[in-house]
């Protein structure tokens, strides 16, 4: 189902559209998918609903640990000009508080994978943080490693930065608080995920300031922002089967694409398999059957 033409977002990210409702913002998750910071030409069915429902689940589970920006995910709480488009919005939106967004992404790595493994293989470090010798690909790190990055515009690449550079951007006190919150959230989330047979290899969080308080915002622990691995198939020493968009990344790596726009078109079997992976991740982590609410 296409976006209603009279609804004009004030900002559009790789996946989310943002609408200004005065005191609040409306955050709508589309079915768009990005890889290597490039939006791909095809949508992934039900992806927006999975991202929203998983974020809602985590906001609820982690609510006692850190404040978040969620106000409501009920269509009845929307202004009439939006609620009349309930069929399009239902299941894929969050009404949230406005925040002054910190211009960094808080990345935490519990396992050695992706770009972290590539750097470790050549330099023995991750984001220039030295690690012990002899670690394996996908190996669990003794302690999670906090590796912040800049927030890139659509079509541009995030850049890893040192903790010291992050402190220069947001201030030393805020940097320490965001780092500590990131570690605490990841630690609690991966304990829950482990109880459901899922390894959260790494993830990223975004924070903003609301009423002077650093607050968790945007999406949380979804297949877009995290690497989810099935615990029963985990074998360190190689790349792992995945419940997230690593499936798309792996296919793209076989195409010879230079990771610059435009991205190649995804085959139908990759689209369908990716949709199934997202839904499976939701069902395993939450323990609930995925039941679509909105129209495609």
C-alpha cells in the first residue's frame, strides 16, 4: 500500500519517515532496506512492521534501565489527519517525544564480525582498539567493545571515531553516560536473547536529550541495527548464519558491486528469504507469532 500523497514527511532516512506533529514526532518505518549505507531499489515485505514491533518490545523490556522517547503506538492517539490513514500506518509507526539528537551512533560489539573482523585480521584491532592475539572470526569478546561512529546522511557512510573524538563532539560527561548506557542495554538484551536461542553479536543505539536527560531513541535491537545469530548453529572460526540483513549483504558481496549508488536489484528469492528472516527474528525474540496489522 503506497504512502498517502497528502502526508509529507519533514525528514526521510534510509528506512524511516519523520512527521512533525507539533509537540511530538511520528516515526514511520517503511519496508525499504539499506546495505553499506545505500538504499536498495526493492522493499522487503513486512519489514517496517517487524522493526516497529521489535522496537516496541525492547522499549518495554528495557524501560526500567533507560528512559526512551515512546509515547504511543495506538492509532487512536494520532491526530485525525493521520488516523484516517490507519490502514497504512497501523503496525509501523511510533508516536514519540521530540529530542535533541546526539550526532553519534553508539555501537557495541560482543563478537568479532563484519568490519571488526576485517580490521582485526589485518591490524589486530577493532576501530583502532587493540585486542588480544589469536581471536577467531565470530569469536566472543571477553568484554563488549564500545566503538562509536558519526551519523551519516542518506547515501553517505558512517565513520568510526574514537571514544575521545566522541567526547569532543558531545562532551566528556555525556560520552561517558552514553557509553555506560550502551553497555548496560546490550548486556541485558543479550541475556534475554540468549534465553530465546539468539546471539546478539553487535548492535547500535541512538540517543537524544529530552528535558535534559539522555534518552534512548529511534529503533532498538532490530535486524537493521543488529547482528542476530542462531545460538544452536554458532561455530566460531567462520561467518555465521544470520537472522538479520547480513543475508542481503552476503548476496551483494557476490555481485561485484562497488557499494556506491545505485545498488543492484535483489532477486525475488533474496527478498522473500530476507522477509522470512526478519519475521523469524521477531517471533524468536518476543515469543509471539507475527501478525501483520497494516496493508502492504
